[in-house]
C-alpha cells in the first residue's frame, strides 16, 4: 500500500517534541510490514539540509496564488533511507529556529498559510501531482497537517474517492486556531466554514478540519482516546469526537530501538541491559560528576526531561523538592519552556548544587545520559496524550513516577503490594494531581529504593516491557484498511 505520512517535524532532522519521534519512526516500521511509505515535510532549513538529492518533481500554485516547487529526495535514518517530498517555498519556510514561532516566542503571522500548504500539497499528491507515485492513504499528523483531509474531501479531481485520509491527534490542546478572515485565503468552499466543518466558535480551526473530514481518526494512547471525548479534556471538541468515536482508535506510541536502547546507545558512557546491568551504575556516577551532583550511589537520582510548560505538572516537583532532598534524593532536570519555570529550577539548583541540577536547554545527548544514569524519571503531567519519556525510562531502567492520565496510565504499572508480589510493577502512579498525591508516590519510591532487591526486581520488569513499533505499525495498517473501505 502506498502511504504518505504528513508532518511538520521529523526526527532526526527537526524535533520540538514527541511528534518528531513518531514521525521519524513510523515510516520505517510501516516499511518493515511491507508498505511503500513516503513522507511529506515543509521545507524548513534543517529539513532541506537533511534531504539528500532532493530533485524537483512538480510545481503547483497555492490557493493564494504562490508558485511552489515540490522536491523528492531521501532522508538517511541510521543505515536506512526514507523517501521524502519537501515543499520548497522559501518565502514561507526559510526561517531559522523553532518551526512555529519567531525568536520572541510569537506564532508567525502567516502560520495559516505555512501549514495550509502542507495539507494542500498532501491532497495534491493524493490527486496525482507526482505521476510516478500516488498515495492510497494520506496520514496527517497534528494540526499542522490537518487540512489535508479537508482538501481531499473537496477535491473534485477524478482520483478523489480512491485515496483515504487518516488523521492522528498527538496533542488536542494545540489546535491551530486562526482569525476567520484567513479562511478566505485557503481555497476551501464557503460551505466548509460551518459548525459541520472547520469553524470553531467563530474561528478557523485546523484541528477541527482534521477531526471532521478524515476518514479515520487515531490518537496516541487508548486512555487519551477516551479522555478527549470528555468535557475535561476535549478542549471543546468532545462533542465531535464522541460523534466520531467509532472511527477513533487509540494506538500507543512505541520506542524506536535504533535510537533508544541502553545496550547499544553510543551516547552513554557505558552500555547495559537487563542481563548485564552493571553499566547503569557507571552511567549514574558519571552523570552525577558531570552535573556537579554529589557522586553517591546510594542517593536515588530522579530526572526530568521535558518541555517546561503547565501541561507537564512540574510545579508539583518544585512544591515537593524539599521533601525529595530531605529524604536524601537528587534531582537532575533538562528542559526548556516558560521563563518562570526555567528560573525556578535554576534557582533551586543554585541553592542546592550537590542535590539539584537544572540544565535549561535542549540536548539529545544529555537526554540519553539522564535516561541511562537516572534511577527514576518524573512525569507528573496534568494530561499526557502518550508521553515518550516514561517509555524510554522503562527501557533504561529509570522507573517512571507518573500521574494516572492518558498514555502514562497505559504504560506504567504502579508498585502496589499486589503488583509487587505479582511481578507486574514497573513504576509509581499517583491519582490526585496535587502536592500531596505526588508526595505519596515519591515516598513510596524512596521506600522501595531502600529495599534494593525489590527495586531491582521492578527495574528488571520495567526493562523487559515491549513497546515496539512493529506492533504499532500493524495497528496503523488496520486503520488504513478500514479507512479505505
Ligand atoms: P511532548 O511531545 O509533549 O513534548 P513526549 O514525552 O511525547 O512529550 O516527547 C518528548 C520528547 O522530547 C522526548 O523524546 C524527550 O526526550 C524530548 N525532549 C523534551 N525536552 C527535551 C530537552 N530539553 N532536550 C532533549 N530532549 C528533550
């Protein structure tokens, strides 16, 4: 089956979050189950630089009358290659840094055009823009690509009808909302600006376009698929999602073992796995030394690798940090985000340098070393569609301590007495989203840590969890087949 994956990010070329990891891993996993997969990406500088031999395949006009070139080349992912279409539109994409915002953190004023073009080009490919390769399924990811199903639905060409669209929600909170005046630039029929269409409380909503027009919908965990149908987490779209619940599937993300595997990870000072765990102690000692923490094997080392935003619930870590330090633990954080959280963690690190380290920035290498050296990873998100860091934590024997929501609830088994005696425990889960709830789980983590054999047993179970892309790709394939029916 010819499948076109459409996304704004792609690991290893451009990443601001989990979307990139999924967009980078899924095409190869689909290829491994026999599919003919290509990706479509906006021509941001890092994407253009990373797509080798990108040759022109077609030219077309945008709905607002701009001539655009489409190129086709290849992205090298380790030893392998992914065929990639790149939209060559420098006036829209040739801007350094974050793909969505300017240097002051403000969304670009022409984002509606920049990302409408992504969906438009996908629909043109589905309609035969590249005479040599036409997708049967267009799989669009998040609001950036969400106009693809809408453009496909209104495509009057002869090919309409035999290509299907699938839309995946990675985070419902980021919706791509624009002033309704911009709708007129996008070339969709007037009838689409309707409650049964792309209109959302008087605004143009890209997210709603994907949810309304795609043949099939998925999101990144079974629990989140249920949560987004409720008023608490539906972001105003719960009614539409409830109405489409038969077409909505939750498919858990997975771990790309070519990137995240402690037995082969070249970014770690020592490699380890469940049968040869010794390297983990060396990873911890070197990490403590690198970060200026007291080099103490007996101090449980908690880590955070995260965007620093309200969603991630990190105020709970700040509120309970004295308890964590008082119990003899250490915290090592890596993240960027809102200034007040960055400043708060910096201050706490300056006040207790032997116990707390805060690296404000983005570092793929340090993220791997934190996974390798940490004893536990804190993911207290308010909501979490899937979450990847807790899955990497499991794999690296860094036990996740998580809030029971979304994909966190689906991937971590709490260390209750029953789960401990039954051998299924993999981490610590709390229900109440407040300092008391969080502290309860933290104290249980400390207690378990003092029982070395029990901690080791939980860690072994965690490291043995399977979260492979093969399983996820097979599930996506089922969804594609349903969409084509
Ligand atoms: P989200 O997509 O909401 O940010 P996920 O847990 O799904 O959260 O994915 C986050 C991804 O981004 C993970 O691969 C994580 O390792 C990575 N990440 C987050 N912050 C940083 C950072 N400061 N430096 C390096 N990697 C980071």
